[in-house]
C-alpha cells in the first residue's frame, strides 16, 4: 500500500497488524503499529481512524497493566471523535471496547472519574504523547 500511495489502505493494514501483535502479547510491536496507523490516519484526515488507533493504544496500556493511562487515552479518543462529529470510535471488528471496559473495571470509582476527566481534557497530541512511552506495570500516571 505504501508503494502505490494508498495511505488509507496502509493505515488500515497497520491497525490490523497492531491488533494481531497485541493478540500475540507483543505490546511493544502493537504500540509501534498503532502509532504508525494513527500517523497515517492523521495524514489523510480520518477522524474515525485516528480514534480507533487511539483506542488501540488504550488497549496496549490495558495489556501492560496501565489502567489509568488506558482510560485517559480512551476518554481523549472519545471526546476527539465526538467533537469531530463521529459518534463511535470503536470498530465492529476490533476488541478495543473490551480492553477499555477491562481497564475501567480495574479502577476504583474515584480513580475512574479522575482518569476520565483528565483524558477528556487531553488533545490528540497529548494523548498520543501519553501513550508514546511504556511505563512499568503498576506505575501511576
């Protein structure tokens, strides 16, 4: 797709590769491919695509034991999509919702409320920056 200049196709494939790596418990590769997918979606102006890539990054955070960060990133993705007129950033064919719900279930009510509030105030860039560097499991962000 890259060779023929199909940036949208490239973005979709990168997103699918990321989910495959996450399913194989390779969160490092998944994170890299979700970032590449988000970049491609930003290049073509796909709000839904950027949102789904951000949800993928939230899933990586969940898989790495970073529920607070996962909820913050997911909340940022949801606000971004809503502000741009997209009602749902979750794709029918990815497990993003399951990961985000798992992260939410891992938090106490007050931590969930705080993380959601922080996430809702983040820009796309800030949310991507938050997801950029892996944190050791159990670390608070």
